[in-house]
C-alpha cells in the first residue's frame, strides 16, 4: 500500500478506531444519507425520517464568541435540524454544551426579518461512551416545560443523550450502540454502517484517506502548539520588558499578517 501518509503508527490507530471516536464517525457519515437516516430513525423512533440536506464537520462561526464544529448536521423533510455528536469523554457532553449547540444552530439557520414562530425544531443528540447523566437509562430526552403547570413549553428545542453503555439489550438502539463500539466491520449489525466502516478500514483507498487525515491532525496539533508557545512568549516579553504588544511581535519576528490573530488571543 505505497502512500506517503500510510505509516505503521496510523495503521495501528486506525485498527482501534470506532464510530464513538469523532474523527472516524465524521468520515463514515460524511455524505452518507442511508447511515444518517438509520441513525436518526432509531434514536428518534421515527421510520419516516427523510434527510434532504446533509452537512458533516460543519463549522458554525461566531465572530464575537465561540465557534463550534459539529460532527453531523442534517435537515429532514419536515425542516427539522438534527445534530449528532459523539463524545468519548464525559466532560465533552455537558448540559451547557448541549444548550450552546442548540442556540448556535438556530442562529446560523434563521434569516433576518423572519417571524420567530417559523423557526424549525432543532435536535442536539449526544452519543456518549458512558452514562454521563448517571441514571442508568439507555436514552434521555430533555425538554423544556412550564414548572407551574407541568405543560411542555414547545419552543422547538430538543436535547437527547444516548447512553453508549446500553449496547447489551435486544433492542434496535442497543444494536446501534453495539455497532458504535466495534473495531471490526464484520462484528457490526447494520449494513449501512458496516459497509462504510469496512471501506475505511479494509480498502486501500479508504485506509489512505484515514491515514492522510491523521497526518493532517498531527500537523495541526504541531501548529497549535507553536502558536500557544508564541502567545506565551508575547505575554512574557510584555511583562518582563514592559513592552507594548507591537514591540513584542516585532522582537519575535512574527509576520505582520499574523498580528491580528495573536492580538485577538491576548
């Protein structure tokens, strides 16, 4: 398998990857409508879900705040926005993060001068490796309600947590979670998932694609590390030498085109 990106370390990592790992999940579901419909139909218990618009690794940019990259964002024939996130670490699926994602999706897809009552429903679904809510349930549905009456608020926002530990029962959801934790395609239940996992793990083209992604992530990590070190040096020079930000940038020989980036991070 001659390819500059195919290295033993990447092949070993690829062999261990599962759908619960976000990098792998994004590629398997990328432009994969059958797999996305399967996933959503099982979680939402709605066999009629039809995806009409699909986005993978979709970034919601907030110029004045925190931007987020979504694992999967789809829109169905009813207009609903359906976001699915996988989290292998408990702290990555906090209630506050789910709340922020709902707002970010609404903001990004709601045009100006449109009646708020036309806002489509938004679903944020976290698939977690462990039972992060700790109530020993296979799935959790979080809906807003009116405390005084107990009635639903019906604002169109829906948050769902799927407990990855529920993979040992004889249900469609359990079989789905079983597949999310498989490292081998041959062990999976659902053809829509098995086919794509096999492609990225067992075909030459698929393996090369995944190895290239791992190389890019590695280089991106190096770049982020260098930027963090440079930022630390700027702060140190400003304090120790009582310099302005501009003086520190000049002393460190930082290209002027990158000045705005570092200034924004200070």
